[in-house]
């Protein structure tokens, strides 16, 4: 497995669900768990429900916000039961898994960390959390009964990912050509980190810079922003630029803030 996948739990309220999630992850070959504003992940119930995946829980990292938890991730996939207004692309679990399989089979996967983000049991991810995602994932369910608990949702996603990127043994791996290479018959070209999608932390700095410039130039009224900020964020997250491209955008913003005299 070339890409590194981390599972991020946001606002989990039932400690047993964290144990069930850890069990689902480890069964499918995933060990990295990050927690944001969750209940106790080391309670007796959590450890019991993990059924031996105690190491996943004990090594889980805790963060005070989702933005901190995904700061080093280049792809952020949020789970959502429904389409949201102005949402980034909403795809099925299998489609997302296939995309990551293409990425994993390419040299672009080196140093590429992917976050799979799950929200609170009753309400899911907030709009603010979804704003930080580059893709949304849904699990196709019976429209008349779409109730799926958190542990089960993690199991389904982990299974689809494990099948697509072969995180658990299932025979000889088969190379998968894809858009991450120069073509299906071309030899893969290793990408520098500057050519890979920017990290979430870099994107947040960009959005802060862009917001400042929009306000200073009068393009954005901070007292009445309407949906402008969200539209811009969703556009860039749907088409996350590379580190090089982001530097170019930041350079344009800096030139706008400090134009050269006489030009």
C-alpha cells in the first residue's frame, strides 16, 4: 500500500463505537486513528469492543480540531449521508476506493496521506467540517431504511478500501494504470512533493490570505459575505492545487497586496 490512510473520528459520543471502529480498521489492515473532540477511547467498553485492536486505540492521536487533524493530508474524504448545498463531489464508497487504488498504484502516492473523516453519530459532519474536505463519500443504502451505525460505516469503508488497494493479502497485486501516470502504457514518472496536491494546512493559509485580499480590495464585504467564502473554498477543494500551483496563487495575492510602483 503506497498511500497512507488515516481514519479520523470527529465528535464521537459513544465510547463503544470507537472500539468497534478500531476493530474494523485493523481487520482490514489500517492502523492509523485520529480523534477530534471524542469521548474516551480507552474506556473498558472501547477496549472490549475493539476485540484485540487495543493497539489502534492506544496509539490513536488526539487533536483539538479537525483542521489540525488533517493538516498533513493531501486528500480529505468526508463521509456524508446526503448531498449538501455547494458540496464538493459526492461519490460512492466504491468509486472513492477506485480513485485511491489508481493513486496507490502510481509514484504520485509517495508521501501522500489520505484522511477518511467520520462525523458524530446522530448529526454527521458539520458544514464547517465538510468545507475542509476534497471529496464526500456516501455508502449506498436502502432509501427506506438507511440507518447505519458508526462502527458499521467504518467497516464498510475499510472493506472497500482494503479490496481496492489490497491492504490485506489477497494474491499477487495487479498494476493499475490511471490518470496519476502519464498514460496506461507509459512508465510512471516520480513526482516531486511540489507537484503533489497541497496539504490541508497549506490550503488553510491560502484561504486566510485570499480572504484578507478580498476584504482589502472591497471584493468581499465581511459584514455580508453571503455564500462567497464557501463557494470559493468548495471550488478549490474540489480541484485542490499542487504545492507549486498554490505558491503561484499566493504570489498573485501578495502582488495584489503590494503592487510595484510605476506599473
